[in-house]
């Protein structure tokens, strides 16, 4: 990881840049003082007209928003660019065009300031987001990562030492939420809209299967559940109450499945701490069920605050600061990895 122009390897405040999909996030994390500032711009309104993320439009919007957001975040922190000690950016996984925007800006800034920089794994950012909380979890623990196209269970023996326990075979939980919402004609973004509608549903009106819980293993598959909902929806009277009932039954099936797999992962590893992160980690039903189960069965559950469940710059700044502190930084080449296995990351020590 030779970067001869970088004058400082142990960072002061680290600027974090997140542009993996449809949110532009910038934050500044200081290893000595914690999170100093963070800003986020969401493209939801732009993509709503299309019912989903349009990659080219997402990339172009990152180009427009990223530099102003960097300036805004520095002003929030009361810092100038000369006060920075390092730069971190999301290098993958994600949309390749969107990733390249953040990587190009971050690498250019690092080059101009002669600072060390590092590309961060997006899912490691999510995994470490609970460390931004006042009482952060400490390894070893099991992490449930439920973000976009990912539903994963990871054994974390130390920061940077990850073992994949279970992965998504087809539709991830977040994808299933969004696709189910779309087939029920709910507005974009579908996942939050479906969860809100589920609050009005009646318990027991519908029941769907808990996918892959009737056999051993920790992998996830939600495509069949989506098909069950489609068939129930087509056969229903499509009234507002029925729509809410189906939404509730679907949400209960996803939450129960995630909770069952989490308990299995804790039993398999012997860990007594569970970390839940990613966009679906903001689901209130999931949070309540896991918290109740943990209190009953004697394991701790940690979540990031709601604003750090979705994509954000704070988690990237934190993950980058930890790796820069460990002496890890990269050459000036602008490279991203739209597909990138989490378990291939180098350990911190």
C-alpha cells in the first residue's frame, strides 16, 4: 500500500464519502473526538418517478451534490481542508458509476492535500455503524447485515476478521420489501411504505411461510415469500384493510425469519452479542422482536441509530479512520469494486 506523496499515516480527522447508490453522504470522524459532523442528501424524489434507482441519474446527481456537501460538512465541523488527516470513500459494493464519482473526488482531494486515503467496503461500514453509539459493542459478536441486496450473517472475531455464516441465495430482505411493495402498488421507496402500512394490519388475517427455517443452515431466500404474497394479493378483494393485512403478514414472515436465523447463528458461534445494521435494521418490528428475544434469552442486541441504518458518510469515515490508524492506505489509483466479498478484507492488526 505504497503512497509516497502522503505525508501523514496516522490520521487526525478523517473525511468519509459515501456514493454507492442513491444517497450522497459526507462525514468527518476524529479518532480522538468521535463524529464531528455529517451530511446526507437523498435522491428519493428523483428516482420516485421511475419506481426505482436509475444508475446513470444517480451518478450524475452525485457529481452535482458531492463537492457542496463536502464544503457543508467541513463548515459544520469548523474545519478547513488543511485540518484533515485522511480521506475514506466507499469503493464497493455498489453501482459502478456512483462509486467512481465518490472515489474520484476523494482520491483527488487526498492527492492535493498529500493525505493517506483508503477505499472502504460498504458493508463493513454498515457493520461498524453501531460503534458510533455511546455504548458500542465489542467483538466477538454476530452481525446481521440487511442492506439493499444483502442479507448476511457474519461472525466478527475482531474488527477486520470476518467469517461469512449465511448469505442471500436470491432476493435479500430489503429487495423483498421493495418488490412486494411494488406489486401491491405502494409508492417508492417501497420498503418503508410497506412497513408503515403493516402497522394497520390485523394479526392472523394472513400467514406466510418463514423461508428456509424448516431446515438447518443460515442462508436466506425471500423470493418464494414474495411469490406467496403475489398470489394472495391477486386472489384478494384488494381493499385497503386487506392490503394492510397482507403487508403485516409479509413483514411478520421476514422479521421472524431473520430472528430465527440470528438465534441459530448465536448458538453456532457461542457469541452473546448481536449487531444489526443496514436499512432493514431500521424496521421497528425487527428491532422490538430482537430486543425482546435478547432480554429473554440473555444476549445483547446493538443497533445503529435510525439515521445511520441507511447509507451514510459517518460509517465510512469511521471504518476508514480505523484502517488508516492501523497503517492501511492505498495507492493513488482510482479503482472501485462493484462486487466485493466482505471476508476478503485484511485484518486491522
